[in-house]
C-alpha cells in the first residue's frame, strides 16, 4: 500500500507531467514576451545609434563640426550635461527628501494629502512650460544674482563673468531641479510611508525623538528608494531637451557657469537636428549614443550602490 | 536600579473610544508581573501606557496617573522621550533594525542623542548587554553581520539586549514569545527570570502556563463584550491567581471555563 512499494512494482512509468494550468501558462507567456520585447526595443535602439553614429567616429576629424574631430565636439556637451544634471540633483534632493518626510511623518493627515497632490501636479507640467517660465521669469531674476556672485566671488572661475540676461547653465539647472523635484519626492514619500511601524516603534521605545526615529528607522529603510528616485530624476535631467534648449543661450565650453555658453547633449541635438544632414546628422546621433551610454552607466552605478548593502536591507 | 510602578485610576482612550477603564495597581520593583486575559481586553494597550508608547498612535490618550517611584509619567513637564529611556520595551514580533549590524542594534539606543562612546566602551557595553540577554556566545563572532539574519528567538534576545543596553529601570514585554518556537520561548523565559534581579519586568502573555512559570504576580484583565472597555479584574500573587482567585471571572478564565 505504501508509495515506496508501488514504485518498485511498477516497471518504470513515463515521468508524470506536472500539472500546468492554462491561466498560468498564459500569464507566464505574456510576462515572458513583455520581457523579451523590452530587450528587443533596447537592442534596436542601441543598434540604430551605433550604426548611424559610426560615420562620425570614422570620419576625418576636420569634417566634424568644429573641425577638430568628434571628441573635441562632444566633451563640452558631456560636461554641460553632467554639470547641469549634478547641480539639479544637488538642489532638488534635500528639498525633495524634506517634503517627502514632511508629508509622511510631520504633516497632519488633513494637510499631507493636498500637499502630495500639489507636488504630483508639478510633475504634470509640460517641460515647454517650465522652459518658458525659466526664460521669462527666472532668468531675469537671476541676472542681478549672477552680478553679485561675479562681484563677490568672481575670483572663482565658475563665478566669473555673470550674465545679465540670466540665460545660463545654472538657470537651466535650477529649472531642471524644479522639474525633477516631484519625481524624487513621490518616490521617497512612498518608501517612507512603507517603513514598518514595528521599526518606528522600536526606535521610539528606545527613547528616540521624532527626528532620531526618522534617522534610525525611516531613512535607512528608505535609502534604496531615495537612490531610485534620484536616479529617475537624474535620468530626466540628463535627457531634458526643451527646457534647456529654451533657457540656455548656448555656446562654446566655458568654466563660467553663470555666463551664457556651454550646452547639453539633448539641447544641442534639438537645436541642430532640423537643419542637419549627412555627416552632421551622424555626429548628432553619435552624441545621442554618448548620452545613452552615460545614462546606462549612471543606472549601473545606482544599482551597485543599492545592491552593496543588500544584506542589510531587511529583505532577508 | 529597578523601580516600583503605581497606577491610579487610569483610563485609556483611542480618540473617543474608552479602551481600558479605571485601572489602579501597584507593580513591585525587582519582580515579574504578568498581564493575562482574553484578546482585546486591553492588556497590551495598558502596557503601552507605562512607557507612553500608547500616545504614539494618532488620537490615543490617557487620563489618570502612572507613578514610577512617586514621579508621575504623565506630569505636564515630563518628556515622553525621557520616560522611554527609563522604561524599555520588547515587542510582540522581534524588530531589530534591518539596516544595522548586531552590534549597531545593541548600541542603537545608546548612540541616540548624539552620545559618543569610545570604542572600548562600545565593545564593553555590547558584550555586557548581549551577555545580559544570553546571546553573547551565539553571536560574538558575527557582531558586524545584520541583525535580521538571526533566528526569531535570537532576534528577540537581540531586542532585549538593545533594551537593557540603555539601562532602563523597568522592562515591558508585549507577548515577547508569541512569534517564537518552544525552545526559543524557554530561552526567553529563563532570561526573564534573570532580568528580575535587576529590573522591574512587566510581561503581557496569552499563554497562561507562561504567566505561571515566569511571574511573581499576575493581573487578570477582562472585557464585558465587544465595544466595552477592558478592566482589571484582579491582581495578586501568581499562585493565588491560578489556585485560589477571589473573582469568579478569573477562576473561569484560568481554568479554561471561559466565555
């Protein structure tokens, strides 16, 4: 009667097929094809970029815009892109975390909802609108600030030659910071709200003040989420085209970040693409490839930072 | 360093809902007092008023006095943060901080308030607290590993080590063994027996055998029905509660003839 007996008596039956339910098969198939599709799209985009960019890499250096080869063409743009994004992140992150903490742990519940809603609305404003606001409202306001910086801190190369129009990379960065604020805020707020009550109470029961509770329980728990939010924001800042193209009065590379000049990869592509053809077009696509690679590297670094302390994530 | 707790006519509310009504009791220093009673009778809620953790829940409040060696925890000038440094707490589910190592967990309470510890003092305190929680031998080689990697029973002892590291006078335990297997439960019960040499221990438990095993005195809480407030029925020596209670309700409950 026992199972063991049955097995010895039966002459090697074909291995029974595990039960598979139709719904599971369909769901697994859909999930798998979605996964494959996203890979195909990525490969397609990468292939397009590489193939179309090739002529720019192999062309004679004096045929590239600027006449000194692709590298001299691209590095000021990489610099401008990186600087504007970094300034935007540095400005936006502390504010975003502050707002997120206020909504999740300080604001009375009646206030928290509306504030969160307003922040989310900010994400819905089109970038063209941000660009016009930056050009019409913020840039003129920044002019005197840049003059003051030049007069008082002008010996630092960054603050040399303040622009009077305010159409500088710093102004563009400030607008970028406002644009990425809602992304970082909502991602951080979501993870802060998910902090287990058990851990918050553990901290409070040890005699933690509200801020100490946040420092011991909420922030460490939310760290991967904060980094994720920053990376999403960075992704948007790196790729933002319209706002930068409208605000910035672009030009050659300069250390003076409060002067007009510099440009970013997306703004450069947007401004030059309509009239581009031939090798010029290939050069712009190559610039796009560089942006793609930068974004990829940024994301890999973020993943590495999040993974490094996986052991301590509480997921085990 | 243990202290005696006196509770005078304490009412505990969640918003307008009266959860526990009119509790008066005295909890002796250097002893283990167990709270037993059916689910929802307010014993955990009442326990949380003893270190002002109750008011952490929005809308929760109390009326009445809790005196620790004559000092009212609910006095107008008393900072709840200081109360909680005096009255430690161990929760129902083990809750070491997942982002911290075992050692950081032990020191979590001490390093609050930006208090700086020298390395040797930190090592010494870690060892003393972990020994105090009967955990040192099991974790001494992996103090830098995450606390969440320990077994449930070890995690709970880590939480006890974390609580005693700040040298409280009273330790509250809210069903500390309800998420643990019998062997881990025994380890915690042994520990409770040792803790009462130094601390006043108050433990909430669903397990009457546990109350009988670990406590010197037992308080029985009961509830008249859903939506009614919980009440303290009687508090007496554990032996009296289990063998010769004065109240009929207590006798019914401890003998299993409840409800």
